[in-house]
C-alpha cells in the first residue's frame, strides 16, 4: 500500500457479509459476545489524505453502512487514542478478547510508522439480540506523533474522537510526568477546534490507561494513592521549578485543556504483560495464559469499567440519545466542518443533520407516495390489486393505511429532535394531502364515467320498444353491482339520472296508454255503429248461417264423440293407475313384512348374544368355584403345616422335659452323694427327699403326658375340621357343577330351538325375498303398462289437440263466413 497504508504483519480475510456490531452489556464483567457479533477485520470509518497544503478527511461508506444498518438504536463509542507505538491495537485485541480466545489478532506493528490511519471501527462488546441496550462500538484513532503526521492532523483527530465518544481511552506508557504532558500539549487543544457556545453534546469520560506502569502510587508524604487520585494530582500539579519555561507552559496548557474539557476523569494502570524481553518482542503470538496475572486482572477490570461507563452514558446531543444512523450523519457534518477549517460545533452539526436528513427523507417519501397516488389516480391498480373507482369508505381506509405505513417508515428513518421531525412530517403530510384530494376527485371522475356508460345502457333499454325483460334485468343487475362499488356523490348523480330516464319512460308509456284507450273507445263506437248496420242485414244472410250452422253441428258431434273416446281412455288410465297403486301397496306390505322379519332376526341375534353373555358369566362363576376349591386346598395345606409345627413343638417339649429329667437325675445323684456322706445323720431326711423327688418326677411325667394328649387332640380336631371343609367345598363344587351342567343343557336346547327358529325365519326371509322379487317384477310390469297407458293417453291427447285445432279452424271458418256475410251485406248496402 501507499505511504499512509496499514501493512499488517498477518493479512486478515474479509468476511463475505458486512460486519455486525453488538450492544454493550449492562453489568461487569462484560459478557462474551456471540460469534455472529464479532468482526472478521476492522472497518475503516475515516480516511485522511493531503490535498494541497491541507489535510482532507473522507468518511468511508463501508463503515457508515455498518452503523446505519442498526437504524435508530442507541450507540455508545469508546475511542482509543494515544501516541503511536504505545500498544493501542494490542489493547483493543485484549478488550475484544481475541487474545483470550486465541483468535488471530487485528493489525499490530512495531515500526516507526503508525499502524493505523484515520479512524477504524473495531467490533463491539455485549449481546447482539437486546435492541434496548446501546450499541457499544470501539473506535481506534491513529497514533499521534508519527513520521507521516503533524500537529494539526493529530489535534483534529483527537478533537473529533472526543466529541464523538462516550468514553475516551487515552493510552500512554509509564508515569505521568512533564514530558508526557508536553508531548500531548499540541494534541489536546480542544478549545481551538470545539465551539463552546451552544455546544450541548455530551462530554465523554476520560479513562487514562498507563501501560507498563511499575511505580508505587504514593504522595510526597508516603501515603498510598488510588490511580484516580494519582491522575488528579498530576493534572493539578504546578510546573517544576527550573524546568524549561516554554515547555512547562505547554504542559500547563495541556493539563488545563484536559481539566476543562473532561468533567469525568479516571485512571487505571497496567503492568508489563511479560517480564522477559523476548516475550515482549513476540507479544502478538504469546498465549493469553502466559501473560502475567497482574496484567490479565488489570485488563479484565479495564473491560468491565469501559462497558459500565458506555452503558451508563450512551452518546447524546442536547440531553437526548442519538441512534446509529444519526451518529453516522453527525460524523459526516463534523467532517465537513473539519475540511472547511471551522470549529466543531456539535449543536450546529446536529441541527444540520436533523434538517438535511429529515428534508431528504421527506423528499424521498414524498416522491414515492406521490408517484403511487398519481398512478392510483390514473386508474392503475396498486400492488395489492386496489384500483379506482372505489367507495368512499374503502378509499378513505386505503389512504389511511398508506399514511400509517408512511408514518412507520418515517419514524424508523427520521433523525433529530421530536419538534424537527414533527415539523417535516407535517409538511410531508400536507403535501400528500393535496395529492389525496386529487385522488378523491379522480375517483369521483372515473366513477362518473363508468356510471354514465351503465346509465346510457339503461336509458337505451328503456327507449327500445322491442327490448325484452331479461335484458332489462341483466342491465339493472349490472348497474346495481356497479353502484355498490362507487363513491357517494357520483352514485347520487347516476341514480338521479337513471330515475329521471325511468320517469320519462313511465310518462311516455302513460301517454301511449291514454292514446290507446282513446283509440279503443273510438273503435268501440265504430263497432257499435257497424253492429247496428249488420243487424239490419242479418235476415238476408241468416239462411247461409243456418247452413253453416248445420255443418258446425256435425263438426261438434264428431268432436263430442272424440271427447267421449278420450274420456273412456282416461277412465282406462285411471283404472290402470288404481292397479298401480294396489301394486305399490302390496309392495309396501311386502317391504314391511321384510322389515318385520329383519326386526325378528335382530331380536334373535340379541337373545343369542344374551345367551353367550350368560354362558360367559357361568364360566366366570365356575372359575370362582375353582378358585374357592384352590383356596380350600391351600387352607388344608396350611392346616397340615400347623399340625406339623405342633408336632415339632411337642417333640421339642419332650426333649426339654427329658433334659429337665436328666438335670433332675443329676441333681438326684448329687443329692445321693450328699446323702451318702451324711447317711447316718440324715436318714430320715433322705427318705423324705427321695419321696419328694419321686413325686416331682411323677408330676413332670404327668404334665408331659397331658400336653401330648392335648396336642394330639388339637391335631386330630384340626384334621377333622380341614377334612370336613374340603368335603363341603367338594360337595358344593359338585352341586354347582351339576347345576351348571343342567343350565348348560337347557341353554343348549334353547339355542338349538333358536337356531331352528332362525332357520325357519331365514326360510321365511328367503320366501319374502322371492315374493319381493316377484312384486318388483309385477311393479315393473305395471310401470311398463303405465308407460303404455301414458303413451296411449299422450296419443289421445294429441288426437284431442288435433280435434281442438279442427274445432278452432271451424270457428275460424265461421268467423270468416261472418266476415264474408258482413262484407256481402256491406256490398249490398253500397249497391242500394
């Protein structure tokens, strides 16, 4: 690239789609952004080049499109400024967590030329889906003091970053000293480039990051200081005595400019990321875990502080937050001011942004809407199919929906304060109101044209004496359907015209009827006169009439005979109809018998189903009896077990008694030994003890016998009860089995009887089916005979019609004869 390019050590591929920014997080530590919110590479927002003897600034369209894509969403910008080669790009990679995640780093360098040119957009932090939170964007400013720059360019870029940012991060190395403030003196000249009067832009917060800081923060008295206290102390410090007065004055001006412009100031320190010089030279390739723990903790705290500050203070103008599209427009206006060497008046730029953006948007929307309304006025259909003419309510609703959609688009894209947007919207609405009036007028005009064509058809039908009624009904229906789709005023005019035409036709018809009535009255008078004359000539022609009357009587006699024959044919037809009715009645009776047979068949099937259900119930009862028997067998087994347990207990008692006897025998032997020792002395007592021992042994044996007899009796009693219960259960089971067998036999016989009856019924149904078939054949024959009778009746009717025609012809001959007689009489009268 050229002398002012950004040659990256590692080329980064561009994403196929434009980069997307994500909003800031609401709390610290900042949440990790989702992958779709990250940029694949920085996007340049502002280019700088020299034109003649001045620096020219150019807004990059690609960066502006990234911002404008977020519309009216609030934005908060964190700008990174500082001297060149102080690690701003590496710090941004840390803030975007590219180093932590092991991703390829954005461009960093270690040469004497600035790695960044102009202003670049460096991604964002926070969630991508929360539209209510502000969009946090990082903006990287080219380093100050590079070999390709000068003081004017650095000061203008620094000032532009300051007025555009929510947080201005000033990145420097080492401690705050006179040399650092002196190097920033020409850059921090905000008063020369920012107009103070009327400047209501939100001042950014200053966050001074001291890189590679190794000092202990203490005041002259040895008291510990916080980084913020250290910054305030350095900004409020007096010039050093004996120092270069000119350089000291520059440092003082830099301090005063920072104190005056930034009302919120804070400071943070970062130690060297690594100890070894080799690691510092290869810092871009060093893993994040290999960095010093103090450095990593400081970076995380710095991220949290920037996110919290940006979220709390999004970019505002006049106390109102501005959106991403407004921010891009404000950037354009400020760049124009820089190119024109004017002071940066954020308020003035914002005013120009509001009016220019709203004016352009109003012109654009006005052109689109005007074109659409004019196309509608010419009768062209809209994309939704609507076309003029249409009823007033439909047109009113259509225009209302168009205005609502236009309002939504205006609210989405309009920039500026509510009063400015309202003013331009009102002008846009008024200009469109005139077009809407034109549309309404054209709607009435087109409606008049269509209604006039339909009314002319109606008038033509009314004026046509030979027009038929269906044509009039069709024309009236078409006119009515057309009127349903027309506005009120043309509809009233067309209705009045149609009514006037109908009224004129009615008046003309009444006049014609009146003239016809008068003509008929005159004809009656002439007929009366002619009748009087004809009665005078009647005698002369009566003989001819008598002859004609005889012929007429003969014709009437023939007609009477034909009518009698026709009557006889009708009587035969009635008889045949009666026979057909009887056949139909027989068929209905046969169908009713068939239906009764089907009903009986359904009843038999229901009884058969009930029998099956009873059989299932009996089987269930049999299973219950079997279960009872099984339970009784289990009781018997339990009783045997109890008896066995009792026998075992008896055996144990016998053994116990035997042991007691053995113990007693041992005691007796011991007593015998004692008695042998004292035989002489205790002879009487010995005999008494022996007697007592014998009695005791006898008593023990007697108790054992009693217990044995008792247990034996209980065992026999239990066995007897068990056997009795088993016999009772077996007897009951046999009785129930016998009853079930009897019931099953009876049920089987009943089922056989039902099957036999079902067979009989099936035979009856078969017979009825055959009878039905015969009746159907009979009905078919009767219907054939009926058709023959109807055919004969039709022939007879045709014959009667022919006879009537002959009779009418005879009547016509009579009338002709009368006319001839009258003409003959008139001829005779004329001869006289």
